[in-house]
C-alpha cells in the first residue's frame, strides 16, 4: 500500500513520524530515508536512541545534503543528484530485504521537483509495492504520476504559519 | 504556541503522534487527550508500553465514548457531552500542572461540531496558552474562532482514500 502526503502545509514528515510510531506500537519495524533534509539534528533523530529502540525496529537515515540551491547551498547540483540516486538505490535494497513493514521516502517529491531524480526512476523503484506493507511518500509538489499510483493521498494546505511573520523554524515544532 | 490540524484528509492524529515523537526525542513530555476515539486499541496505544516509556513522558488517554450517533452508537448524546466536558476539565488540570511540553486535544474539532462542547468552553480552556509550550488541536471542521486563535493551521485535503472504494480502516494505517 502506498500513502502519499503532499501540499504546502506543515504535517507531512510529522505525519510520517506518527505512522512510524503506530507501526512500532504493533511490534513492526519502520525506516525513514530522507532525501533532502541534511545533517542537522531533529527531535525525531534522537528519539530511537533515547528510548533504546533497536536499529532493526526504527531508523531515520539522512541521505540528503541539505537544502538545494537556497540558504547558502554551494554544492554542485550533480552532488545532490548523486546523493538522491544513491538513496533511491538504498531504498531498493531495503525493500528487497523485507525487514521493514513501513518505509518512508521523506521529501522524495521535492527531490523530483528539483530534478535530482526522474519520475521514471521513482516509478521503477516503487512499482508492484506489496499490498501488505506500507510505503509512504512525502514532500510538496507531488507529480500526478505518483498521485495516480498511490492508494491514499492527502494534500496539506498551509492556512497559517509563523513563517509568514518572519519567524524561524522552531525546535520540537518543525524539527 | 497553538497548532491546529483540520480538514478531511488522513494525517491529523497521525501528525500529532509525530509531533509527540519529536518532543520525546528532545527529552520532553507529551500527552494526548482523545475526545472522540473510543475504547478500541490502536498501534499508538501500545507504543509507550512496548518501549517502556514512562507515564510522565508519554500518555494517550481515551476520553471519548466512541463514535457519536453513527455506527451503532446507542448512548444518549448527554453522556457523550459529559465525557467531553470532563476531558476538557482534565486538560485544564494537566495544563496547570506544567508537566507536559506538548498536549494534544485529539478530535476536539469534532466534539465541537457535534456540540458536545461549546466554542466558548474551548476558548476559555485554551486562552493565554504559554508561548514556550505546545498545544495541538485536531479534527475536521475546525471553527473559525480556533483558526483565528491558532499560531499555525494546516488543512488536510482528502484527495484519494481506500474508504471511497468501500475498504475498511486498516491497522497501522488508520489506527
């Protein structure tokens, strides 16, 4: 089953984290592979360690190199693209392994918008996803091909956000 | 700070659970009080126990009596209303206690739509919420007064859902 969470509202990655909690609660395992988010440490990254959740039950792997083309990013676009392709290959291996009831490809829609990946690469990677396990795709700007393929699609709409008043992202709210 | 997640899409309670994970990861505590959800057991309910997370760090309290007026509900409306009012009073005590960095009032918007609570009661309960802690309100159909009051509002839109094909709610997806 494939769940897609897109749109410009807060609550996409957060919703994927909640889905991971739900899966953990039922004794199953959950992996998140992050395509864009870079090396900074979020609340969720400390969670597994703090509560001694074993690596085969819960992992968040940061495979992005940070923001692309904004906020002081100086990396060549090809390096970002290489990181994204490598993350997608990693997903293929993890999918094959059968270790994970839930795999989240966090911000993969953004990797597509930025053309770090092609839609064909992503469609190949996720096709024939088993009915009895969960794949979750997040990020704003999901392409229509993914909306068509997913079993469940939610669009989040940003109605109001402190960003609009120039406030920074807040620990525990945004990360 | 008050975060409001409304709309008819999947991902409202799930997003609140993810927010709880984020808060836990930073060593703070999170409480969810559920206004509608009844006695059935969800993945998230087993989570704290399974991972030995202490009760002062993480709790989900079911204070609803199940669905209201649908799916075989035979309870008088007043019983549902009494439960909702009692849950709101409980929230007041927990807020006062200062024990929780994050409190989620899950499906409180639905309790308002069903007139189990009045908007004035809810506004009184949440007014002057401290800036440095988090209150999260979920449920479809948020009244404008709550949208106006909240610092951050996301609307989830149901683009596609297996429900529409007559499928039942699935463990680990919906609960």
